[in-house]
């Protein structure tokens, strides 16, 4: 080769390297970057085919195979030491084989698929001396394999690629971190925060993880990947990390027999928990990934702290609420229990001490009052009991198929005197099937709804009951023509101890509708209240059931 | 001289109930013997030889079911359980163990008296030919059912169901008992459902107006009861 042709050669390769640099820097993502890298190298060296790939925590991911400009759909993973890529990883140096046919290292599948006779594999090493990627080129079209000059060009190309890939990896970190933050921000629930941390760690680092939080002076696993084994040596390492605020376990100097490495989760200088991440043999994190990992750990710590604070806040708010509720209960009970008791006591004492001064009608009146009030008291206690039992889980809904009419009838009976003189109209089809309901609970619902309807509507106005099956649901309407509910109160009528102020302070605990709601929801149903366009209110509830499973009442039977 | 009227053994540890019942039952024609715990009940039941036992399940010394069991061994007198416990399982257990009926506290005196009369009548097996309650009138000899002035047409099954309930009028009959009496050992796929549907038909025929008190009352999870006297209805002033 003479001087001028050597100069031309050098010029050509410099231009090629410049183009390579431009192409790599303008690549939109890592995949297209690796594609252009292979394409440019084939042009630069005059090789027939080649491939490129990134380092992963498990080894080298080989992909981006090209035969000329044709993409070869091939991808596999080389563990450290396996294939040329694995060799690069293990040795941190390039691999040149001009007799690939007899080469002991090359992956046979690649040799066969691409007909490799000679090859050059080059690691891409970042500024921290980590192998972060690689490429291989096969079969130089002219001459007897790859030359010293080819190697120099390739090493120069690797350096150019190194910076571009490093930058892309940093970008990828940023977007992974952004996605992680985003997921954490939209997560309200504490358990979900823990889950998000675990799933993002698994996605970005292919590692199983565990989060341990202190409970009563000890560490308790709160969220862990499936198959993460937490035995005593793991717990010991986790506890050490928690107590000392330093990493422990695998790949550290403390309790390194553990399968995972445990990192303290620190927020505001305090260790609030421990993150354990499984370390498998041969797995690897690049410096870039380690940076991302550290950022993840910090982010997780902050999110978990925020979650813990929110939990604390909620608990405080709940205590405040339950304090309020307790007061309301006391007030309401002292009113609603005392009022009927007072009526009973007065009536009975009047009868006892009358000495014949009262005529029979008056006596009867007093007795009826005592009876009515005793029943009211009984209902109140039943309501409170059923509600408490449901809320504390002490009782469950016991459904049996029942005839809606019978429940309505039972409720009216229970109300006794107060409903006796009212006009109640019914619109319930004769062939309405038996609907699975808890007799006691739904009867209570009717008692409460009727009791409200009677209380808040004039005695000469009708109360209407409608019952229908619509779309596998029993829909029931109870409508009155009473005073209605002010629109601003509509949203709260189902709250416990909520009473519509306009209707005055008397009459009831403000529990009736709350109880209805609890009982209907215990049947997986829904209840709502709206103002009746004709005046008064309409309460509507639905209870789902499967008609297919229910015999219809209207049919004849054996 | 022996005191008159049916002899009632009242087993209850609550002073107020003891006091009230021993005040109101004698004027209704009953002789009341009071004991306050299970042991005492078992000791005295044979010497008192009651016609009827009123038993509270929540006794201080023994489990209620156990008391029923031992009482049944010692005496033929029917037992009516009076209890604040209103769980279905407790009712069914008490009935299965041998109680004749079950009354949940609080109850009214007319309710109690009706149950007592019904129970005494059913064990004495004196069956009238005509059963009447409220507007309902059933002539068992002529198989005629009247609500007010009008005749009600019942299917054979509906009529049989009504007849069984009349036979045990005032007392609860469990699903199991009713199925056995209506269909014997014939196996139906879902006999309880069949019973419910038959009952629903019967009810609608006897009592189309939900504003009126019910003749047949559902005991959720347990069975049904045919009421006997209008005084026995809740809201007892309704017909006053």
C-alpha cells in the first residue's frame, strides 16, 4: 500500500467515524442507536454481518443482528464467559478470530446462522471502566480477515459509542425514575406504595425485593416479591441494617451469607425501614444502574415516609371522628332513650296513683302511650344492635327467599299504632318472585323508611310503596308527600347521626337512614333518596339477585 | 287442697319477669311455680308435675339446651322457651332439642297467653272442626276457607299446608316439620323453596292487603307460625 492510498484510507475511515458519531448521537433511542452502530461498522470495515447488545444484570443481551442491511431476527442472552460476548464481559478486552470455523468460544448457532468464518468482538466500556455494551462484526468481504487497522477503527468506534450509550442509559434512568415517581405520586394507599416500589425494582433491575418496616420494636416484612425467601439469616441482616443505618447482607462485609442485600430506607436522617434486594450470582449492576438504584432507594424511602405520615394523619382524624361520633351517640341516646322512658314512667305512675280519678278512656290513652314508647325503645335498641353487629362483623346477612309483601306487612305491624291510620298504597306485581333477603334486616329498612314517611308527612297524605324486578335487581321505592329534604342536605341524609336541621331537633337519632344504607349495602345493594317532584321524598333501593335461581311465585306448582 | 288451673313451672332467674308473670298469670287461670335456675327446675319438675314449662335459656347455672334435654327426660310437659336470644340457630336448636315453642323477649302478655293456650291445646289434642282468627274462618270438616264473606279457593297443597298449621295453631312449625307433613318422604329437589312458594301463594290468597295483620308469620330461618287470636297480634289496639 502506498502513502497516498494509506492517506485516502485514513481519510475514509475518519469520515466514517465522524458519520458514526453523528448517527449515534442523533439516534432517538437505544435500540435505534445499536442498529446504526452495527450498520455503520459494517460500512466502515467492509464486514458482511454483525450484531450489538447491551449488558444486563444477567450478562450480555445479544441482538440487533444485521446481514448487510437486512435485519436478522435473532436475540439471546450470553452469561459471563459464554460466547464471544460473554468472553468480552469476563475479560474486558476485544476478541479477534480470523478462523471462526475452529473457534471454541463462538456461539455455534450464530456461526451457523450467519456463516461466520472470521470475526471481531469489541466491548464498549464506559468512563467507570464498566463494560456496558458490545458489538461483533463477521466476515470481512475483502482480504484474509480483519486487520490491525480494522481493529483500531473498531476500538475508536467503541469509544464514540460508549459516550452515546452512556448518555442514553442516563436518559433511560431519568425516565425510569420519572415513571417511578409518577407511580408513587398517584398512589394513595400505603400498601400500594409498597407494591409500586417492589414492582419497579423488579422491572428495572430484575431483582426480587422485600420491604421491612418496624412494628412494636421489631422488623416485619410488609411487602415482598413472590418467591422471596425470608429466613432467619435474611432477617438478621435486615435487622442489622435497620439498627446501624448501613447496608448489610450479600456483597457487603456484614452478614454476607444472606441471599439479599439490605439497605436502610432513610428519611429525614431516620431509618424508617429496610429494603432487601436479592443478589443472584453473576448478576451485575453498572455504575449507571447503581446510580439509578440509589435514586430508587431514596425515592422509596421518601414515599414510604409520606405514606406512614398519611396513615398517622388518618388515624388521628379517625380518632377525632370517632370522638365526635361518640359524643353524638351519647347525646342522641340520652335524648332518644330518655324521651320514651320518660313517657312510659309518667304514664305508668299516673295510672298507679290515679286512685280512680281517671276515666277509662284516659287510662287507655296512658297505657297506649306507654306501649307505643316501649316499642319505640325496643326498635331503637334493635337498630343499634343490628348495626353494631354488622359493623363489628359479629353477624352476617342471612338471606332466604322472601315475599316482599310479607316484609312490608311485618314492618307495618311492627309500627303498630303509628301506621294504623295512614293510607299506604302498594304497587307490587302479583308475580313478583321471592327475593333472597335477610328478613330481619330488610324489615328494619321498611320500618325505618315508613317511620320517616309517617313522621315527616301530614297524616292525610298517602305513602306509596312500589316493588319491581328490573335487570335482575329488586327495586323498591317508598315515596311520601311530606316536607322533603332541603337540597343542601340531600348528600348527607345517609350519614350517621345526621339530622336535617330544618325538621327540628326532635324525633330520632339520625340513624334511621344510615342503618337502611348499612343494611342494604350488606345485601350488595344501593339506596338513595331524592325529592319527590310531587312534594316529599322518594327513597329507592335495589337488591341484586339472580332470577334464574329463583322460582317465580306466579306459577302453579304440584 | 290443690290449686286450680293449668300448672305452670316458670324457670327464669330474672326477678322482674318472675314477679310480673306470677302477678299476671294467676288472674288468667294459671297456677305458677317459680324456680330460678336449671338445677332447681330439674329437682322440682317431678314433684310439681307442671302442665307447661316456661323456660328462660340464659340461666346462671346450666346451658339452656341442656336444661331442655333433661326436662324432656323427666317430664312430659311441653316447654315454651322465653329468651332474649333471637338467633335463628338458638331457636332451631331449642326446638330440635324438644321445646314446643319459642318466644323472644320482650313479648306482650296477650302474646304469651296465646302461645300458652295454643301449646296446651295442641298437647291435649282437642281439635275443633272450625278454626277462626280475625277475618279468616276454616271449616275443616267441609274443607271450606272463608276470608270475611268470600270463599277462598286453595290448591290441595295450599290447603294441606294451612291444615297442618291449624293443627299446630299458635306454635311455630319448622321448615323440616312442614315438609315432612306435606310431602312425607318424597324427595323434591329443593323442598324448602317449594314450601316457601306454596306459602307465598297461600298468604296472598288469605291476605291480599299488606296493611292488615298477617295470619301466617315467618320465623326467619326457622319456619312458620299461624296466629291464633287477634289479641295476639302486635299493635294489639289495632282492632280495638
